[in-house]
C-alpha cells in the first residue's frame, strides 16, 4: 500500500491534471494506493508522517519543494520509503535520479523500483533534497515564485533575467569544513544534487550518495558577462569559467554583508547567517535498478 500525496497546485495545476492518469496507471500495475490532497507543506508532512508510521511508502506527485518537505519527515523514520512522481515545473530530483518525466514510466518505477538511500541537505534543521542557494539566487527564486504559472519551466530563466536588472554584488564569507573563504559576487550554492531551476546543472559533479556538498561560488563579473554565460549552466559548463569555483565539504557556514533568504527546491528554507550540512543516506527513495 502506498500513500499518494498530491499537491494539486504544483506546476501551475499540472499535478492535478496528471492525477487521474496516475491513479489509473497505478491500478493497472497492481499498486494499492490511497490518494491524499495537500493543503500546504505542513499538511503534506503530516500525511507523510502518518504513512511512515503505518508502514506505507509516501509517494509524492508534485514538484521538488514537496519532495524536500516530505524528505524532512522521512529522515526521522529509518525504514520509511519515498516515491517521486514528477508533477511540478522543475522536477530536477527526478531528472537527476533517472525517474522518467513521462507519467506512465514514472509509475512503473513506483511499482517495480527498489528503495535506495540518498543524501539530503540540512539548513539549520530544515531539509532539502537538491540545491540550497542564496545571493542573486534569492532574488531570482523570489521573482520566479511570483511569476505567472503559464511560463512553466521557463519561470526560472525569467526570474534570473528579472533579478539581473536590480542586482548589486554582495560580500560573502563561506567556511567549508573549517576553511574560510571571502569573496564579492553573485551566488553561493550548496549542492546535494546536480540540478535546480528546471534543468540548470549548477553542480554537475554533485553526487546524492557521497555524503558531501558541492559548494559553488560565483564571483563578481559584469552583468554583460553573467548574461552571456547564463545559458552554459544548462549543461554545467559554467564551472569552467574563471570566476566560478567549486569546493566540497560536509558542513558549510555562510554569512554576507546584507540579509538574504536561502532557497532550496524552489522554496524559502532559511536566512543568513546559516549552516548547511550534508546528511548521508538519510532517505530511501524508489529508483530504477
């Protein structure tokens, strides 16, 4: 038995539209399930907690934000299992782990996949599954979250372009496993996974199974350079630029010369200053063999 936890507003209503097809496909695959529609993230976490206590797999039909919120609950249950059906705008966790974006194929992973432990990230006690970032990314995420839903997966590029106009470089201090580094620039990103923002490979070498965070620092450049190089992030080639640096560690302390909200999996997760940690093998997820 699985608990199908659905955020009907995810992806601008995409999850709600997919739900009947998902239910039909799960029945055809012989997967017993009951469907629970979420009111908000705390309600979704309550549903996941109930599923874990009952020994049911918590299967999320939504975007990455709900995946991270459910992972936060399940990391407290050693035997709990999570499944992911991509129903949001970005679906980066599915993209990175090989869960098909096609709903029929994704349901087959729920029916026939095996639980595999993956790392999560932690920002001052809050859980994320993908990438926690701040600075320029804080503004871009805020704008993207307020954007018209009809933009679909383009919403993140839209947010970045809108944020660019008003951006002024910030001064950051980043301490990775005790080693401090200060710089002026755009963004700090702590990556548990490779991608965010609907296919932007911010940390192309990040690994969900290594107990480490890839810490991407983007130093100061002109806005023209930033705009010229922005498309390279979709193939992870930005890390070859001289103003981009990638560090690696299990614990990252971050502060800046002005306040920033930390965003992860598309949602606000914390405020500066903060400490970000990798939590190894924290959650079991149904994945293809």
